[in-house]
C-alpha cells in the first residue's frame, strides 16, 4: 500500500517519537480504529507516553508544563 508523502512522513515521525517501528504503530492504529467501529473499548494511545528517554521528568514537571503552556 502506498501512502501519500505527507501521511508517510507523519507516520515515520510518530513512530520515531514513540520508539516504535512503523509496523507496530500501523498495527496499533488499525486495531484502535477497528475496535472503535465495533463498539469495543479502545486502547489508550497515551499508554507509551512516559517513554521520553529522560530520567528527570518528574523533577522538572513544572518547568516542562510551563514551557508547553507558552507554546
């Protein structure tokens, strides 16, 4: 299957951001979409959000949140 260039770039970026392969992210997205259409409980997409690769996030949470609010 061929994706439009913009969608392919977004997929690659999100997979890299989440530390997943493109196949893993694609599978998760399809499962989530199909589960939503059939009334099943959807998986929490933010479940892997804690994988930032930074060990001091809990110590810097106020700074991080303040930076996000400024955006």
